[in-house]
């Protein structure tokens, strides 16, 4: 098995070089301790273009790419995750799979069981956990009681076939679950399909067994991007802007509110930190920050929210 610090780099294969995959390829090529060994995509010309850029081999067949790498990054459409990831795991390869981990909770469980049985790393791409601002905020947490998240984006073509709960809100679901560290007690949700035939806007109210509560709002009909996290605890509120990494603390001071901007930490690229963590998990044998179990838990809650919305709200037609 590999050991951190060895001169021989970890060989990484990339499956899918579309919207997300192209960024994965760039970052792996820049990581210490790893080398991009193979690129696989259903579109051969796209695979060859990426392979040419990073001096590796291109394939349309996952089977042909398998012998060339020790680990694979899967950045393909969600409905393909289970079959591709299972093929990689059964070949003895470590797997990083973009969120959502799979299309169903049962499929996620199959991947987790396979990885555990073979002693392989299975990591899920919930990138906000690697955001420098979020990591800084976590050091300030002390018995959080209420969390509020907003994640708004313009509508983009790649997302029109997926509910906003699985495309955007699932990021915040994962973050909230990591903070709560408690089973979910109850879920209420509302939302609507406006333009795509899928859920385009969603709001969810979640209560946890430990008493913490969370309100999540996600939508893809905004003219601008907005990604915020607010955490209330005791007599203070912590507010994070994911895009800048800026944290603002609001403290009750008598009858007034004191506003304290905190220093912004150096903003390393979250995706680079995420993939560095994947490589280090393989080389050291440590569990990844966002395990397959974390991915399954986030998926389960996102699917539950989507089901509640569909059962309670009619589509909005404009």
C-alpha cells in the first residue's frame, strides 16, 4: 500500500470530463503525490482533448482505463454513478464520486458495503466542507441551536433535469448534518416547479433529535449567485458568505447588537483541498472527511425533502 511521502505518485483516473470533470483534471495534474493517468468520457474527442492537455491516455471504455490507475474520480451524470463506481471498486480501485453519491439510498448502500468489504476509500464530492470560511466557522461553534442557509443561482442548462434539492440544496444538507451530528426528528418542506418540470425552488424546515433546528432555502431562478450560512448559538449569530469566506459575528451587547467582521482566512480552492484530502486518505488509510456514509445521509434527506414537496405542492405554470 502507498505511504505518504513516497516518490511514486498515486495514479488517478478521471471518468467524465464535462462541466465538473475538467476542473478535476486540472487539479489532479497540480497535486503533489498524484498523477493523472487516464481520462475516460463517452465523447472520445472530449476525452482526447483532456488527455492531450495532461499527457495521459484517453478512452471511452471504463474497462480499458481501469488497469492504468489506482483511484478514480467519477464526474458523470448521477444516474451512472452506481454502475461506474461499483465497477471501479470491484477492480480494487479507490473512488471519489461527485455528489449526489448515487440516484438512490439503496445504491449508495451497495457502494458503501463494497468499499468497506475491500478496504477501499470511498469519498463523496460535497465541496463546501473544504471551504476555508466554513472550516474557520466550525472552530467557532459552541452548541448551535438554529441554522439558516441560502443557496441561489441562475438557471443553467446542465441542471435542468435535476431537482434543485439534489443539485444545490444537498450541499447545505450535508453541511447542516455535519454540524448537527444528530438524527433528524422531523421535516417540513415546500417548493415549486417553475420552468423545468423539476423542483426549481425549495424550502425545508428540519428539526433534530438534539433540539437543533435548521431552515434551508435553495433556488435556481436568481439573477445572481448567493451562498450563505448563518448559525445561532447562545447570544450570538455567526454569518458566513461562502464565496468570500467572510464571517461576521453578531453579539448581543445589552440592548444593542455588536457587529464584528472576522479576518478572512486564505482562500485555497475548495475543490483542490477536497481532492488533496482524497489522495491523502488513500495514502494514509484515514477515513475521508466526507465518507460514503455522509453522502448517503445527505442523499436520503434530499430525497425526503423532494418527496414532501411533490406530494404537497402542485407545479407552478407561467
